[in-house]
C-alpha cells in the first residue's frame, strides 16, 4: 500500500510539473508569435520606407532643393558609380582569367 501511495504522489508531482511546463511552453509560444508579428510589420514598414525613398530618388530634380535630400542623392550616385566600377573590374578580371586559361591549355 505504501508503494501505491508513493507512486500516486510521484504521479501527482509529475503531472504538476508537466502542467507547469505546458503552461510555460504556451507562454513562450504566444510571445514568440507576437514577436514574429512585430518583426513582420517592421519589415513591411521598411519596405514602405524603401519605396518612398525610391520614389523620391526617381523625382530627385523636384526634391533637390532640400539640402539633406541633395546630399543623400549625391551619396547614392557616388555609391552607384563605385558599384559600376567594381562591376567593370569584375568583368575585366573574368576576361583576363579566360585569356590566361586559354594560354595554359
């Protein structure tokens, strides 16, 4: 009889622990879901910001009187020029590698 009582006590304790674990898992799941929703909304906002920026950049002549925007337009143009130079360099390196490869054959 004592063993049965002990088993029932252990069973009750395990049940209580499992109940607490399940409650915490539900709590963590709810928080995780809400954090994911927030991150998704922030991403949507960032997409809107990007679209606004691209729209303003496409109309930069209309917005160039604003010194902040004019500076941003210049920075974007400088970065685009650097990217174009890098792309040209990549193409030149690829071409050079092909020529070397043919010489080695």
